[in-house]
C-alpha cells in the first residue's frame, strides 16, 4: 500500500478542534497527488496528456477516532481495479506516531473522456500509477 504523511491545520478543524469529516476526502486527494509524484508523474500533466478526467462517482468514510487539529496523519491508499474504467481507492488514516486508526473508507474514480464525458478504459500510464499503490 502507498503511504504519505500529511500535516493537518486549523482550517481543517471544526470548533471542537477536530478535523471536519469532509476533509478526510481532501486528505485522500492529497495522498493521490503524492502517489502520482512517487510514481514519477504529475497528476494534472498525465490527465492532460491522456485527455481524460477522473471524476469521483462514489465515496464513503468511517470515523474511528478524532483527527486533532495540528496533528500529523498517515494516509494509506490501496487501489482496486473494477473492470477497465474504474478504480476504487481504499484508504486508511492513521495518527502519525502511534499509528492508531482514525478513519477509513474508499473513493471510486471512473475514467471519462473530456470529449463527451463518456466512460472509457483506463490508459496504461494512469493504471501503472495506481498499481504502484499496491507494491509496498
């Protein structure tokens, strides 16, 4: 699984000093960008070169323990291909030092063409990036 460390900030939290639940998905988006970088690519460059988008069509998150404002977290990604067009990115969010599980869930992405917004098979350069999430 691919792992990356992310620092949380005041802007991520609610009045109680706990990361607001919708920010879990922003943390996952940041981890996805780090995954592309770790694979030697820039996400936006690859999407532009392939003339595709990767819209999120489904998401789920389960809160386990609070993510406190200012804490460092580890986001772990694991990609599962569902057919030729779809990848489900399962995630886990851990407290950085103690490695306590704080949240988990998934985000499902579908590759679509920029011309017509129709589902099309995942190109090899993008597939390879997501496969690297399963190597470690």
